[in-house]
C-alpha cells in the first residue's frame, strides 16, 4: 500500500507540474516552434523585454498589485482587530460570514456585478469614463480583503490577551499597547496576508477583465490578447517569469510562517 500511495502521489505531481515544466523549457527554445525544441536560447526573453506593450502591462500590474495589497493589508488588519474585539459572538460570526462572500463568490459573478456597479455610479455622477485604474483597484482591494482578514485572525486568537491588558495597566494607551504588544504578535499573519493579496492581484484575470477600461491593461489581460494570435515562445517566457515571481513569494511566505512557528515553540519552552 505504501508503494502504491507513493506512485499515486508522484503521478499527481507529474500531472500538475509537467505542463509548467514544458512551458519553462520552451521559453528557452531557439526557434519559434512550440512543438519542437531546437536549442537553448534567451532570444524570447530579449524579445519580451523589448516589447513596449508588454512592459507597460507589467508596470501596470506591479503598480496595481502593490497598491491593492497595501490598501487591503491595512484595511484587513484593522478589520480583523476590530472583529476580534466584538463581545457578541453572533455578530462576530455574521461579520465573518459576510467577509468571506467575496472569497467564495465565483470570479465572473464578482467581476460582472462590480462592473455594473461602477457603470451605474459613473452614470449617476456624469463621469466621462466609467472604468479605469480606479475601478480595477477597488475591485482588487475588495477580493483581497477576506484573505488578509483570514490570515490575521488566527494570530489574534493565538495571542495572549492579558499582555495587552498588562501593557495598559503599566501606562500604555490602547494605541501604544497595540503597537508594542499586539502588532508584533500578529505581524507574521499580516505579512502572509500581504503576500497572498499581492499574489492574487498579480495573476487575476477575470475580475480585472470586467472592471478595466481603455488605456489600462494588466499582464494577464495582455497574455489573453496574445493568445488570440499565433502562440509564440515569448508568451511562454512571460508566463515563466510570472510563475517564478509567485513561487518566490510563496517560499518567502512559508519561510516567514516557519520562523514564526519556531519562535512560538521556543516561547512555550
């Protein structure tokens, strides 16, 4: 049974990661063939970096991801702290249920509903352009918030509440107690939530597609437009760079969580 389980696990990993391995391999292909590997070359990476439309989409994506993740992290952290301080458990559970709706809702439903909302509000305000960077930013902050809150809430529950009370008994104001006691304790959760928000914003397509306007194109939308033509290895190179960026962020998140667990074990000892 152990051998069978190992074979099954290996088969699952092959199915999951074989397409990614093929994509990475053909991003270094010397020719424009997507079926025959003719030799190792960085040509398609050079072509990618010399494409102004792709570089513009990359800049837009990074600005959007950084801005939305920062805003979502600040709002989500404040919201998590506020929810944890509610005395009524039924109210707390109801707020958490409402908070999780954007995460559980299908992306296409969220994208279409937000697009209709933005168009409706713009028509009421008489705006000349209903969709753009601002609408995409609001949409990304909205679907990132639940992930930040769910990352911070467990750290708040693990924290000893008596430490905050002791800090205030020793003369700290509630804000000072939060900065000196609560914030360091929940910082790993904040970092994990920020990385998760940045990753989700970086590779989102569906919601961005419905809420963006003319003149603002993100990297996933750029990739989608490239697939309408003949697929060339420069798209493989672009997808490879995105995969590496997400992989690095996940490794950093796991390292941060591992260090936090070690500190918690040492504190208990």
